[in-house]
């Protein structure tokens, strides 16, 4: 199938599954620059409360700091999010997807844009064959897609087991969703921490697999039934 037709099919599928969601280039840019600031903040040993406006975090030698962050994008699709991370200065970039067609497309789009250092491979996050850990794991829409499976709750639970084995200790997991709110993602992480043996009462990082760090606050919000929310949520969790 020709590349463009496949890309159009991918985009059409996303529109069918996520019809109310603005999940495009603007979101990618926000996710990449916000995550960059968070990583630099962590590298400089100050966890920012909120990094939306932390432009001064890039003072110093950001390229050097970002080169220490190995990045894995699970369910990379067309791989454009990784290209955005490359533009922000990340250099150790890997994208995986269980769809061979998506990986072929991501690779050819990256080559065409001259991001030839991005690595791509076919891998099912629910049965991962990756044997290394990454300092930064990003997911944009993949947990959403997994949740659409008829066995959604079971698959989501498998996802958390797998993803926790891929994030290095002290590393970050950054999830972007247009199906779950920030609070729902935090609750899901708390449920995983509980299942994996952490004490539900404890809020110290030592006892928890993942600890909430921050979320993007700059997405437009809407109000429905008296509650305010955003159609897109990006939340970062620190791996113990
Ligand atoms: C909504 S799309 C998002 C694609 C890309 N992350 C983006 O933001 O444009 C979800 C992606 O997850 C992939 N995916 C779904 N289930 C997966 C699994 N179990 N393992 C790996 N990839 C998966 C799909 O093939 C698809 O490319």
C-alpha cells in the first residue's frame, strides 16, 4: 500500500476512535517541549512544581543533559512525536509499535525528514521483547487504544506490568490521553502501585512503583455539568 494512503488510513482511524480530540501537531509540540523542561529540571535536581512556563530551565547545557535521556515511544504510530522530541534536542530515540505498517511508515517519514538516528522496531507492549530500560517512556494515545479492546481492563493491567519493566529507576513515564483525565490516570497508577505491593497509605516515592510528578496545564479547558476539564491530559510519573 502506498505510504500516503496508509498515513491517511491511520489518521482516519484516529479520528474515528477519538472524534472529540484535538490530538495533532500542536499537542505534540506541547508534549515535547513540556517534557524537555521536566527532564532538564530533573537532571538539574530540582523537580519543578509546574513546568509550563519554565523557559529558564534550558539555561546551562540542555543538549548535554538531554543526551542522557534514552527515550522510548510506545505505540509510536507515524513516529512524528519522536521527530518533535528530536527537534527539542533529545538524541537517543526509539519508537515501537505492534503494527509493522506503522513502523515502516514511521521509518520512512523519519528518513525523509533526515532524522536518521531514530530507531524503530515492531514490538507489542503487552508482550514486549525489549530487554533494556529507558530513562523516559512516552505514550500518546496507545493506552487509549489498548483500552478500546473488548478486554480493556485486563489489557490495561497488562500494559502497566509491562511499562513498569521498561522505565528505568528514577526515570519518567509521560502519558498523553484524550480518553482519560489527569485524575483518572493518577487513579490508575495508584491502583497499579497497590497491586504491585505498595502501601496505599504511603505517599513516599520509595514505596510506590510510580509517583505523580506533574501534568500539562496549558491545554484549553471546557466546563461540563459544573466540572472543568481538558480534552487532552498529559501526566508525568516518576519510576521508583
Ligand atoms: C491512537 S494511535 C497513536 C499513535 C501515535 N502515538 C500518535 O500519537 O500519533 C495508537 C497506536 O498504538 C499502537 N498500538 C496499539 N496497541 C498496541 C500494542 N499492544 N503494542 C504496541 N503498539 C500498540 C497502534 O498501532 C497505534 O499506532
